[in-house]
C-alpha cells in the first residue's frame, strides 16, 4: 500500500485524482483496475497540534493598544 498527496481536479461534472505513474507502476495498477482509496483531507498540522488561539479582546483593539504604547514612549 502506497501513501501520496494529490490535488483534486475538475473532470467534466465530477472531480478526479491523478495517480503518479511511479506509484501506478510500483503498485502494478493498470487502466480499468479496481482500487481501494482511503481519503483524508489534508489539514493544518500546527492547528491540529496546538488548537486555535482564542483571544479575549479583538485583534484590532490589541493592535491599537500596542500602537498607543509605542508612541507614548
């Protein structure tokens, strides 16, 4: 079993995934063969690891306060 990344492309009214020839040859996949595919959308590994940052104050307000502090020094 081979793992790979692929870009989903429009193919008529459907979408398709291209299997690189190197993998097709290694796995002996030919036209009209039936294959089993496990699909998992690629996601942001950093977000999965650390989660999403939630601030108590809106970012815009925090930036304005930083600007005030910098101009008063």
